[in-house]
C-alpha cells in the first residue's frame, strides 16, 4: 500500500514534484504564526506574554483545519525511511 502524497494544491496550482511539495508544506507551516495573528485580531489586543498557550490556541484556531488525511505509519516504515536518509 502506497501512502505517499503525490500532489498538493498551493496557491491554486497543483504541484507534483517533490521540491514544490516540500516548498508548499514549508510555506504553509512557517506562515501559520503570521496568518494566525491576521485571522484573529482578538489576539492583537493582548500581548503574547500574558496569554496562556491554551487560551492563545483557543483564540487562534477558530477555523477548521484543511482536510488532510495522513495514514498511520509503522515503526518499521519509520526505520526504513531513516535508514534511506543516510
């Protein structure tokens, strides 16, 4: 069974090569702090120092996550991937 992600939609474009897939994931996850602040102006009135992490997440994550389904992996799959990186 193959669980590889072969395509991803980034900025309305379907990416199929691994470099663009990696760039799409990196862009999404590195922009989360910036977009979270923009999406939730309620957090801008309070400084980060006096908001508990759980309260911040409750305020920030008001929209549902995009549908992404990652299949479970086995220990052996992780070991095989790690060994392939050497």
